C-alpha cells in the first residue's frame, strides 16, 4: 500500500485536497491544539475512508507529532491509534 503524506497543517487542507488525501501530517505545541487537530484530521479523512472502504490509523511519531492516515489494516468504520517505535 502506498500512502501520500501532506507535509502541512490540517488548516491548510482544502475540501478538494482532503478528498484526495490519504494521510495528514500534524505537529502541535499544546494539548488543546492536539485534541482539536486530531479530531479535525480524523473528520477530514472519514469520507475518503468510505471511498477506500478502510479505517483510519492515528500514529504518534514523537511528542506533538502525528500522522493520521487511511489504512487498509484497520477495519472500515474504525479508528486505531499507535505509537511509532
């Protein structure tokens, strides 16, 4: 599976880009930003996940840095969390 990564904050993703997006790379400096940003990123990928018939994986890369991506190993309609080793 190939996943393209958007190297920009979620706020910069337009509705048209979001429909083509398979992954969103995010970085946060506060917990409030993190919670709101991750919720928005998951919401952005729900429609593309329906089209791809897969779930969404939220991966913590390091403190404050996350990737939210469509993932075929996640069952359709579910969102999983992981921490990169």
